[in-house]
């Protein structure tokens, strides 16, 4: 069984969904330290003026794990995000198909970032027709040790015999924790193909809603799978 693991991201890009679609189980790694100015609370969309960042304001301590990062609801961020999304994508072919579900998410009350991102992820996975099981690392008990040991234990706990890792992990990958559990490690290789967008030249690696609104679920999955280079 293939298991992939990744930190929760806000409005993730297509490569994130490639990791999910390629696995039998996907683990949201919400137990590691929150990354400032990373992808956990922000992502990019395309507007008439080019790419634009949508950022969820948060409150956190320096070494807070992702699961403890609170949303700063003193800002009217949700209404602003949905308004920007509507202005940017209302003329796309599939906007009306998905806008109401997304608006329901933004209309909710969210105290913690991980709950927002997990519910959004569940929405996108459902709309894309991806059947991968999704777990939170925080629901799997405390797993200590260095990063490779923790990941290997998570994969084993999820019942995996193959770990699909992101390409960036090659820099700190250590074989021993996986070998001792009989876990094969495969590194993701994904390169999204261009697709039709509004507003001029193609901008790659945007939030998944860019593809979903422009192509619909079937078209998004077609682009996603065309970009997959990973040999499992």
C-alpha cells in the first residue's frame, strides 16, 4: 500500500493532488513546526492583473506545531478571499459549478488553520473524484525522533509498504528507518502541463481552483495525470 505525507497547505497546487491521487492513504502532517511565509496559510491565484497571493492571517508562537496555529479572525480575510476569487474567476467555464461549495467553506467559522485547510482539501478531493483515504498525523499518536524516523513510523502506522515522498526530501533522506520497517521509498516527479487560463499567458503552479474553474474536475484530473512522471 502506498502512503504519501505532506504538511497541510492552503488552496494547494496540482502537484499536491498528484501526491494524494498516487497514494492509497495520504497523511496530513500537522504535527511539525509551522513554516512562516510558506504554503501552509497562503497560495497564488491568477487575476486580470497577474498572479495574486491569498493569505490567511494567523496567530502562533515561534515553534508552534501546525495543529496549534490559530486563525486571526480580527481580519475579514474570508470575505476578501472569496470576493477576489469571484472577481477573478466568475467568467471561467466551471465557476458556477464549484463556487457555492467554496463559498460555504468561507462562510464557516474557523478557529484553527489546520481545520480550514483539511475541510478545503476534503472538498477538492471529493470534487475531483479522488478516492484516497486522508488522515491527520495528530490523530495517530505522538511520534518522536528525527524526521525520517517519524515519517517511517507514520507510514507503518498507516499500513503502508511504500512511501511516496516529495522531491525536496532527497536532501535529508536517510534509508535506515524505512529499511528496518520494509518500506520502499519513491520520490515524486511531477511537472504540470499548460492549460487554458483567462488573462493572457499561462502561469504555472497556481492554486488548484485555477485549474478547477477553468477545466472542471475531469479536465483538471487529465492535466494532473499528464504531468505525472513518478514510477511507482
